[in-house]
C-alpha cells in the first residue's frame, strides 16, 4: 500500500487589506490500494511533496504552510485531495527549526507614582532652610517589555529562571544602561501540538510556553537613601552622638560627609556612597539569556 502518483491542481489566491494573502494549494493523490491508511498518505505530504509546518510557498516565500486538509476524492479511497493553506503566520505561530513556536516580544506602557527627591534639573528638592523634603511623589511614564518564550524542556526553563528572574541587566540592554531593567518570571504552562515534520508526522510535540516581564527604572534599581544620621565618626574612627549648639543630642538627622563626619550647618545631604546608592539585586546578562527585545526583526 503506497502512493502511486500526485498532481497539483490549479487554485486561486485571496486577500484583504490589513490581513495576510491566502493561497490554497491542492494536490490530487492516487494510491495503489483502498486500504492505504491516512497516516501513510500524510507521511507522503512531507516525504514526497516536501511540505511540513512552516514550509514557504514557492511563489510567495513570506506565506508559510499553516493548515492542511486531506479528504477522499472518490468513494473507493483510491484518490485523495490534499489542500494546504499558505499565509503569514500570526504572532506565536511562527515555527522554529525544532518545531516549536518562535519567541514573541511585546512592548507595554503606562504610568506609576514614585518617590520624588530631585526636580527636573536633578537638584535636590529642599525647603528654604536647605532640608530635603520627604514624602513627595511624582508620576512617571512606565515602560516595559513582555516576552512569551518557548522551551523544549523544563531544564532549560529552570536554568533561565535561576539565571535571570528577580535580577537586573548587567550591561546595556534594550538601548538603556546597566541596572535599569529588572526581570520578572510570570509563569509557564505545557503546550502540545501535532507534528508534520517528515519524521514523526501526526505525532505529538510537547513544549513549554513561558511568560516574562522586564520593567524599566531610569534611576536604576538601586536604593538611594540620604546620607544622614544622629551619629558621626570622630577623627579616630569612633562613633559619637551629634550634638547641637546647646550641647544636646540632635532630634533631627544631620547630613554626613563621605568620611562619616557631619556636614557644616546648612549643607545639603547627598545619597549614600557619594551619591551612588546601594545595589539591591544581583545582575544577569539579559542579551545572552533572552537576546535583544524587538518588535520587528530581520527588516520585517
């Protein structure tokens, strides 16, 4: 029981503005026995005609094989009609070499409220006496990337979770400086599709679909507290209570120099570590793990 021959039948083409062109291609397939099974006929689609999921159309390479339909043409089961639908695959339906979908990036936006320490010129916001004002907020444009990433196995997913989840970018990424993007793992689930790959046609392919988010902070994901306190370091390196002009311990924190001594009265405080703040999160190479985020690739 096997194929005897096949012949392509004439078809048309259709399209609608804002959507992909659609090209149905049809073949008449003749077999040598009415007992030839559908699995054997289907195997010939890839082995003989050379069509698998994602195969480009020979006239319109941007249109890929995304659907097929195999129906008996005669009641005796000796002739069959194969119809393959070619069109531009929607996001999440582009196929990679290993048979699973291609990763999909999305860009998101919004607004959020964040603490306000400096004005539009980067100057510390203070009162008339030069004391920084606490509890101020400002609205900031929120930007983020989300990624739907596909994995062949759980080990690869676990490796990326360990390497990147909860960490910030170690180097420039998405056009922004190091430590301005933070990675969040949002979840994962199993997906299953049927194969049409010329190797195990009709078999099942299991893979993992995961969701990630990357949030941007232009001021970096550091903590930036003021370098102030109620104690200072003496010349010998010992701590001592800061006293006021009355000789009593101060009731409000006092600005400190980088060496731990108190600043002169009226001097403004700066952020700890000479304005650099303190890191809270480990870093990871996002380019190596996820690649660059992009909505359009390869000029598409």
